[in-house]
């Protein structure tokens, strides 16, 4: 058993500082890193977290604030994948995580996070334009990474996708199929993602010289919202629907079937996210794929980088999206996928 960094340095023939850099994810030559990692595994070395905290002034614990009810954290595919990506990246670096869930009192949440002085940094979901939790954490002296972003947060570190470009790609796909009465079921208006997807939809329609009046219906990212909105779009004569999420599209599909309409012959349908059930719907759902796990992974990695280098410029990362074409728009055409332009 190796009990100290000095023991590992003696076993591997490298300096104590080099061993420390490997353990903490610092820059080390690949050959040296492999040698030290092999020794760590062979000796079952575990860092003395308490001693490391005393030496560095850090606790090794990160805060994660997610605006979702506790019951949905693991049942909702989006949030479960996001949390898994964060957790896996922190685990790789032997870091812990403290989780806040739900729409709690904003002042209380911020006071707890800042006042307990137990966290090295915080990741917070940031989708609503007016979010006192995000505002309070940004004002605090603590490293912070947003999942999602608001345009006024130009100096914040964040990981997101280009929702405008992705929605443009989705709408353009329906236009390329010859659809002219394309409806859009939005997400919760007032959220960054929903509002940006409306912009992307509208700019594609305007470029094609087609109207959107009566074809833009507010939803809430739920199957129930999708079902209700689709009934309005059927009455408006829509021949295609771009739903703001796969959950919304699932509700839309039910409403179309209840109305005796064929998908895609009568109405083409596409979603957004490429959640696990999208390919299992009947017909399988065309959608915009985003790598939710990777967004969480990158958010955690960015936070650790900010903590290691407090003077580093804000990290602004846009993850790519991908158009995944299935039978809900393409009929019997074999499925394919391609990168979304600019997303």
C-alpha cells in the first residue's frame, strides 16, 4: 500500500509534484501519466481528502442547482442525463457533489450555498430570463458555470447549444419536404431555449416567404401541452409540426392519431432532444439530437478549470446538435442524420 505522495513518487521514479498533478488532472506527459495511474491502481492509493483540503483551502465538493422537481430528476431523461454527465466528470477527479433541486426560495438557496462555505464552485441550470438564483450566485464570489445561458450573461461561463440554429435546421428540413403550413409548438415562453427556438423557426419561414400567423402555439415541453396545441394547429390547417421537445411531439402524435390524420402523409412531425423513446414511437420521430450527457460533462470540466485557474477568461461552450431523420417526416425513406448548420 502507498500511503503518501512520497511513497508513490518513490515507486514510480517521478517527483512528488508530478504525482500530485496526475491525481489532480494537471498537465503531464502521457507516458508519465500512465505510469503513475498504474501505480495508483496497483497500490489502491486514496488521497487524504482532509489533508488536501487543509493544504489547498478547498473542500473537493461542488454544488449543483437544478430547476426541476426532485421526483423528475431521475425519471426525466433530460435531467437524468445532465446529472449523470456532471457526476461522472466530478467522480473522475475524486470530487464530491451537493445537489439542490426544485423551485425553492431563491434567497434561501443562495444564502445556503454561499453561507455554508463548503463548496468550491457551483453548476446551475439557467434557462429562464429572470432567475434570482442565477443572479444571486453570479453576484457571489464563487466559481460558477451555467447550463444554458441568458444573453445578458456575456461574462459568465456556460455550456449550451445554439437553439436558434438548431430550430432553423428543423424547420428547413420540413420546408425541404414541400410543407408550407408548418406549425411550431413552443416551449415555455420566457425561457431562453423556447424563445430562441421560436426565432430559429421564424427566420426559416421568413426566408421561405411563408406566413406563421396562426401557426405558432405556446406549449410547455409536456405531452399534455403538445396534445392541446396540436388540436389548434389541426384547426389551422397545419401540414407539418415542429414540436419544441420530444415530450411535446409525443402528445402531438396522439392528437393527430385521434383526429384520424396520418403521420407523415397528412402532417409531418418532428421533435427536439432525441430522447430515448423518440425512435420507439410509431412512426419513429424525426428530431434534433443534443448530447445532454456531454453538456453536463463539459459543465463540470469547465467548473474545475475555473477553480484551478481563477484568472481564466469565461468559458463559453456551444455543443453541436444533429438532425436525425426518421419516418415521422420521411415516411419509408431510410433514416439518416447530419450535423445541424451552425448548431
